[in-house]
C-alpha cells in the first residue's frame, strides 16, 4: 500500500493507463468547453443543466490535466499513483451524481415546468407581469354589455385579445 503514497523513483514517464487517463482528461476539457460555452438550448431548464454539467466537466478535466502535467513533468510528490486515483474517484463520483440527477431530479423538474406552463396557458388570459384585480371584486353591474357577452379571449385571435385588454383599461 505504501507504493500508492510514496513518490516513485521514475522520471515521470507515463504508463499506458496514465496515458488513457490523460487523454480522458483532455476529452473532459473539450466536452466541458463545448457544453459551457458553445452549446445553446431553447429550453431554459436544459440550458441551465448543460451549463452546470459543462462547468463541472471543465473543472474536473483541468484538475486532471494539471495533475497529469505535473506527473509527466516529474514533479516529486505528483509521481505517486494516489493522485491519479483520487482524480478518477472524484470524476466517478461526479459521474454518479450526474446520472442520479439525470435519472431522478431532472425529469421531476421538467414535469413541474410543463405543468406550470400548462396551467398558465389554460388558467390565465392575461400576462403574469401585469397584476389584475380578482374576479370576485368585479361586479357584473360595472361591466358593459359588450364585454360581458364577448367570447372568451382563448378563442379569439391575439390581436382581438390585445384590443379588448386595452378597452378594459380605459
């Protein structure tokens, strides 16, 4: 077990396993840059998730590249294999968390977002940014006959709905 902690007497030459891990770190940095800086998505929830994942991949890949570079450079303490194993274990924990998040948390958030949008479309006829008085305070006596007999805004065009909202505001 001591060989895991003590720095080796080698010159910093990589074994095939070390090269595979180094190439994986380069791929992680590339994937992190793509997800964090390049990829854009119309879905705000997915965009936020991919940005978070891209940042995590970028940080993990850069840390792995730093440790691999120091090991390849022959810096004494980083010649011990424990550093590479620590990086691999941290990346596997991050991968497990990303899998958990994608499997359980993200679908729940996505369904909540879809039900909220569905309620907003079906339940409200005005925008959410403009406060309106509750319908219980409006009396039928105050509404003109033309507005009370008008079809619901959900069945009219957008232009007609905007016109009727302007008339109500006068």
